[in-house]
C-alpha cells in the first residue's frame, strides 16, 4: 500500500506540485495559517509548533534514510568529482550573484533589485537539493557522487551558508544588507544545524545502524509521508508568496522574479556543465556534477525566509520560481546529457 502510494506520487509529482501552487493561489488561507507559529497546550511547557521547519525536517530525514551508505566507499578512492562539486558549490554563487547584481543596478528599480538579489543569495547559499538524486537516477548519472555531494554540502552548510551570506551581503543596498547579515547570523546560530543537518544525519544514522528488514519497512512508511510533507511544504511556502496575488497583483514583480531566477538557474547549470567538460569526467559523473551545481535546496531557503523574515513574503516569489525552474532545467539537462555524453575520462 505504502509502495503504491509513493509510486503514484512520484509518477505524478510534477502535476501535483503545479496543483499545490494553484491551490496556494486560489485558496491560500490554510497555508497562511500553517505558516504562523502555534503554541502547544502542553503544560507546564511552552512549546511552539513551527509547521514549515517540521515538514522540512521530515523530508530531509526521509532523504537520509534512502542513502546507499555502502556505495559511498568508492568516493574515497575517486574523490575528484566530490571535491570539484564542493568547490563549485562555493564558487558559483560568488561568480553568478555579482553579475546579476550588476545587471539589476542598470534597471530603474530604486534599490537596484536588492529584494530579488536577497532571495537568490538565500537560494544559492543552501546545500545541494536532495531531489537532485532523483534526476541523477533518471539521467543514468553517478549516484554515489551525487549522494556524496548532497551529504557533504549539507554537513558543511552550518559553515558555508553563513559564509556565503556574509560575503555577498555588501552587494545589497538599503535595509536588505542588514537583513541578510542578520539572517546569516541566525543560520550560523542554529538554523542550518537544527533544520538541515540534524534531520539528514538522523536519517543517515538509521540507514547505517538499522537491520535491513527494519530499515526497508521504515522506508516504506516514511517515503510516502515525506512526499506528502514535501507537497504540503510547497503549498505552505507558495501561500506566503501567492496569497495576495489576486487581491494585489504585481505583474512587474512576477516578471522580474522569473527573469532573475531563470538567469541564476541557467548560469549555475552552464558553469557546472563547463566544469565537467574541463575535468573530462565520465558521462555519469559529469551529469551528477552538473545537476549538483544547478540544484539547491530551495525549500530550505523558503523555510528560512518564512521563519526569519515573516514581514517579507515577497522574497518567497523568486525562491519558488527558482524551485520550479531548476526542476525544468534538470529535466532538459538530463535529456541532453544522455544524448550528448561528456568526453571520456583521461588516463
């Protein structure tokens, strides 16, 4: 039953995601309610439920349970792609974001597009998306390399995320520079650890220590719950961005968000692909490296915005746009890489 439910969701994931966005557009009320913190009536404690971080933790924990831990051993013998991916994960934002900032400053926007730029910085500073492993499988990519990149970027995120936010904050003007710096301090203070690293580590620990039969049963139970949680998280985040669209339409903001997100997404994929060619990686490894460079955990950045910047829901719009575009770009990239494999690896 659980297997059929997970398979049904996976095969219709694209359509269901679109339905989540449509529901957020026309019925944002429940999503907006779920975005708010809710005190739990459990005396004498004073616990508060934050729905979005909880759903993100469920998704990341489930992803950790799916990791083929034993297949990661080969990365220690051939670490070139893993090291290259981690370097590019830091280098691409430092190359792409200043270019986008330069282009935005040439627009008539009074703050030089600092709002859009803030959202993009929060996306590219996040670790590699766990969903990249799905596209790696579809593109016959090197799954151990991709899993290694997802795990390594996640474990390093308490250091790399604040570092990138603080480094790129001077590109912003007005109050956005202070906002991003404060968000970076919060990420350094615990968000990346508690909302990203610990849930993934818990799932990974389960994959390591649980007996095979018990692990399989747990995966069958958790996977459909995580897929449902991912869709609910998409709806909650989209409600924050789209909740006021019908009452206060902002077509220029939509167009700008689409343009900026598309530029950042395409440049990230292109730079990853170029690096794979320069390194002369095998076709499967080149596919994994390219996807890792272009796919960031946009859900984590949306949750960070929801948790730390509740007064700036418009920042969610380019983040959600990026999330859709990176899946579209991944689909096209996988198809192209299968038709046009990278040059064979050198001796």
